[in-house]
């Protein structure tokens, strides 16, 4: 068995598709009307479909998981993030951990937590 995809819930699938393309270069592999698979295995699920399926509330910014990316040129990534999405909500701006890794954490358009770090 192997993990195939990670699914996140989004309110506006088109805006989220643009966000993940703009920042991470992800492209659409399959668009299944409210369920969109992007390269790297990320799935965007329309919030209306998800809440109907689960019959539970969606809780943005629940801080129970994160999407983790690595970027060689972390400073250039942060500049791009600030240029393209100046109103992004940060958990922490670019910082350096005690072990030397530089990271930035922020929420996507729907409150899904993202971390981008320099390679270890």
C-alpha cells in the first residue's frame, strides 16, 4: 500500500488552483467538477461537496496538520509570496531554527497551514 494523495478543503477551487500554481508551480492533472488533482498529489476539494459528504463543519485554521514544502532559495520564495499574496496570514515569518533550517509558515486562502523550509 502507498499514500496516493493529500486532500485539502477549499471554498473557491479556481482561486486555490491559482494560489498553488503561482507559489508552488502545481498544475492540474484531473479536474473532476469540485475535486481537482494537482501535480505532486495535492487534491483540492470543494468545501460544499466535502461538508455534504461528511455532514460535519469545516474548521479552518485548526492547526492540526500542515503541507510541508522545501525550497532551495527560501528568500526568493518569501519575496514571491509577499508580492503575489501580500495579505497572506503568517504563523511565523522567515526564521531560522536552532539546527540552521530556515522556515516560513502561513495559511493558504482557506486556512490550511503551509510550511516552506530550506532543505536540511
